[in-house]
DNA sequence: ATACCGTTGTACTG
DNA sequence: CAGTACAACGGTAT
């Protein structure tokens, strides 16, 4: 990593205007120029601005022990998406007469070191509700106030300020979408004027002895022999986000009639949704700008759909989960989570690995897991299918395990939304109708009877006749041979029988719910252990349920 | 205590 | 494609 020569020149020039004050713009999420209140404030009345991004090695550096290429925390697809977003941000800053200063290390330490070395009067960064940033920001704020540096940290990642909604509700977050809507009311902030679009930025000041680099490439980070086939088709960055947004809203009929549950999860050539989630996640796209574009479309059509199913409804779901996550201690785990049902999930690393590695033997499930691995994105309903299958539908494995896999592999993985949806799908919170189980066979079939989606992501099954493609283990051996795919050799047998496994899951959830109700949610680890023993005991007594684990004689 | 509701279940019927 | 039975949860309003 070297110091850019162009920076040295500009820094000499900037330091010439010693009388002006400087500000530090700390980018984390909010990787955009448009509608960026922190950036706007940083540049206002400043002689120079330091736009900083800190690379946290924990997030970026290769971890060879992880189950997929990437760092300890993020898969390669999301790291690449972030780097592309940073390159785009750097280009946009350069067009405005600035540039991105990339530093490396523990972010709060690096930022505090910069504050010590540079002559800045204010530090600006988007407010972040994630516990990780709450902790970092506390350290930075404490230092800044002790040093007499102004801190400006506006809420601009979401439409509403989660703290406001929680306060309105008497200190607790609303737990249903409808009650959230009621509390949120009309999004006045969301309709307010966007931050002015910047035509230029003050130059970067003297960087002293800080080690500044360009945005690194994945190669420079140490991902030399990454697998090309795990390359997501979605490119990161604000420019890409705005292009995608423009394309989406250009079809006014589509925007006006959008109904989330009616989307086709098997559509992959042209996905059934906007695929703006990764851009919202990194703040390449302002949720407020997106909101205003949508309401503009609504104004110009006769009628349009409404929350929860409309596109605006999707943005509000995002705010809903942000609010609940912010107001719920231990939101990302079962233990100590006030809103989470305590359920004696199974520990089965073999079944977990089969799910994660797309070898459950259910083509619909496995194809979705391949799409996750390769694209880092799947349709919302596809996520439902695999999440339900892993947890309450078939495998009865802890939602935290599935959450970890999604968190790593999704390019749009977002603490609040990812955990919120796993809580939802596992019937641990928000949603409790555990008898409604997605069939790993029939759900996909009704959208894609020919199995094109499966054929694309699981090419081993590309010649399987459509009659068998969702249940290839039922195909006669002659058909398997003709399709060049022998079940049990070329493609696995199903790891469970869906009928018996889903029945088992329902029975276990009924027992777990009863225990939660009896103990008023105060379920201890011992209580869970006892229940787990009881459930296993029942299993041994009932020969029928022993079949929940598939064996070859059950096939066909 | 009771009725109604909840972004996105399945399988069957007309 | 819409309507229905199935079986039946917790949260919320009454």
C-alpha cells in the first residue's frame, strides 16, 4: 500500500489555507454522494474535508478456516461488492475535487488517531444502530468531545429514527407491522427535502504521517485464487444503484402494481424484485430517495398497491426490523432475547452441512442454496423456503446456524433484517403459525413446473424430466440413467422424508410453545434440556417418527 | 372470555 | 385462478 502521489500534491495545496477549519467525514455505510446529510454538513463551511473509510481486517482479510472464500465475517461476494462500492465512491469524490482516504486497522483506533493528527474541528458520520457501530461510535464520540471536536451523526440510513418510534411506544419497540405503521405515521422526514446535491467538495487536507492507500482489489487483500464461479452478477456502488433504481421505476405499471407475495422466486434471468437490497444495505442508495421516487410514481397513476405488500411497504418492513432490532437486547440470539420463543432446536452438524452445501437431496432447496453461494442473493420467498426447511419445517436446526450462513453469504445481509427474518421464519417471533410449512417439493413447482431454475443452478439435474425434477428419487432407474444422474451417486438422496419430518417438527413446536406459555417465556437452559429429552424419548417410543430421518427403503 | 387478524401453506374443488 | 377446508399459533381489540 503506497501513498498516492496526487494526494501529496493536493495536501500541500490544502495545508496552505491554514486559517480554514477542517472536518473528517467517516464513511461506513452510507457509501454515496446523493442525499448524504453527514457529507453535506462536513463540507459546509469547511476549508478541507477528509473523506475516510477504514478497512477492518476482521471484516476484509482472508480467513482460510471459514466454510467459504472470504474473511471471518464476510463471504467474498460481499467483500467484492463493498470494494466496488468504495471504488465508485472514490470516483465520485474525485469528480467533486476530493478523494477517498482508505486506512486500515481497528476503526475507532484509526479514526481517533486521525483526529489527533489532523487539524479538524468536526467529525461527521451517519448514525448506525448496529451494536458493532454503537460501541465504536461511543469510543470516537468520547474522544471527540474530550478534544473539543464537534460530532455530527445524523440518522440517514432508515426512513425513521428507531429511537423515536421506541420512545413513542413507551420504551419498547412495536412487535407487529401494523402497530409499527400506526406509531410511525406519515414519514415526514422521508418526505422532506433531500440533502442538496453537491457540485464540489473542499479539498483534502494535510494527511501527516497517516498511511493512506487506494481502494484495494480483492487480489491485494489476499484473495488470489478465488473461484470465479462464485461471482455475483450484481456490481456494487452508488452509480449502479441509481442506474438500477431508474430502471425499476421506469416501469410505472410494475411499481404501482407490485405485490411482494405474488413475485416469482424462481425468476433468475430477470428477478421479480428490484434487487436494490444490497445497495440499501451499504447505503449506496438512500432509502429516503428511493421512497420519494416511489411516491412520485404513485402520484401519477390511478391506483397503486399499499403496505405491507407494496414497494413502499418493503421499505417500511426494513424500518420495522431496524426498530425492533435496536430496541431488543440480544436480538441476534435465542438466549436472553425477550421476544424470542425458547425452542429445543437439534444440534446436527451433518444435516446443517448438507443444507449449507446444497446437498439435502431436495432440488428446490439445493438450487436456492447454490444461488445463495454463487450470487449472494435470492428472492425473498426462496429465502423463506430454505429457512423454513432448516428450522421448523424439516431439519429442526437452530435458526442462528442458518442466520450465520446467510450473514456470511448474502451481499445484502443486514443485522436487523436478516435476524428479523430468521426469527420470523423459525416461528420464534413475529409469526407463529407453525403448521404452515413450505413444501420443498410443491412450492417451487407451482411457479416453475418445468424446473428451469433447478436446471440452471443444479446442472447435474438438467436432463431430468420435469415429472421428477422436484423429486428425482422417485424417478425409475432407467430414467435416472437416461438423465445421466443416478440418485445417491450423482445427486444425493433426500436427507429426510418431508412428510414425517414436518410432522415431527410440528409436534416439537407444539410442545415447545406449551412450555413457553406455561413458564411465561422464562425458559431456562435446564428446562430446554428436559424438553429435548422428553421429545427424544417420545421419538424412540413411536416407531413412526423414527422414519423422520430418511433411509433408502423409504425412497420411491 | 371471545372474536378477529396476520406480507407470502397445502391440497382440493369448481 | 378464486374459494374452501384443514388446523390452529400469538397478539390485539372488544
